[in-house]
């Protein structure tokens, strides 16, 4: 299994500012996923990040709002830009299990963001 | 359209009272169905992956089963520490993106 860490674990931010969330994995992975989980809701995929290529964003999410970096096979960042209270959520990093068959996705502990 | 529906939304059980959670899905070719447990304020924790109808997997008091249209997570003699939200997700054919249900919030009282 993969061990994933995220920084920060939580933050309180003012509207109009930006926050960068870091995701570190203990092994090399091809695909990394960023999710948002709003209060009381399930997980919504923001984007998929492959090393060496631009992130692929899901409908409703744009690069200007959620820029993603993927500099190597163990690390990624997600920035939440120009924040508003509606961005208050838990942001989760996730990676595929290793191997040819996708057996599961592992999730990090999440970053709890509150925007005032 | 690929879709996952979980029921009930919330379930309250007495300790030792067995029950089942349901995950119904509509998907264009199922590559896998995943169950996760999520504690408040934490990321989802992987429980099981099921690949084909008829498959079953067990872990302690939990057993997951799969048919062509739904999956059940059976909880036998639950304990208060089993209290959590249980999430179901499917992986359709020709994609690497999971589709999640909205979860069942389970509370087990002593």
C-alpha cells in the first residue's frame, strides 16, 4: 500500500487569498488524483495529474482556479486560488495502487480548508 | 450515464445488531467496485475491491458481496468502533476515474 502525506492538515484563510496544498507519496506513482469533499458530501474529482504532462481537469474545475504541479513521481501540489467561502472543503490527494491492474486508490489524510 | 447510489443515507444500530449497506450502480462495463471507510475529518481508508458478480470478501466483521447491479456491505455484530461513513465507488471500463456514491453514515451505540 502507498503512504500519502498532505500539508497542511488544516488551514483557515481569508477570502481572496490562495493556498497551496502539498501531497507526498512514499513510492513512485504514475497517476495522482485531487478530490474535493464539501461538508456532508461525497468525493468530487478535481483533476488527474500525470508526471510530465498537464493536469486533466473535470467539468466545473479550471486551471486558473486550481493550478496543479507534478514535478516528479512522488510529489504534487494543488493551489486553491482567489478563495471564497464556497471553497471551504476537505481536499484529498489520491494515488493508484501499483501493478498493471487497478486494485484500488489510496487516499491521503486530507487538508481541511475553511475560508472566511 | 455512470451512477452510484448508496442506501440508507444514515443507519443507527445497537451494538451487536447486524445489518447491511447497499450500493447500487449503473456503469458501462464494471472494472471494479471499491468500498472505503471514512472517519470524520480523515481521508477514506480502503476496505475491499470486488471485480465480478458472485465475488465476496471479508475482513473482521465486514463482508462485501457483488451482483451485476449492486453490492452489499454486511456488518456482523457491529461495535461502536465501526461507526464511520462507508463509501462505495465504481471504476468503469476505459477510464481510471472512480465514481463515488454519497455514502452511508453508520452509528453503532453501546
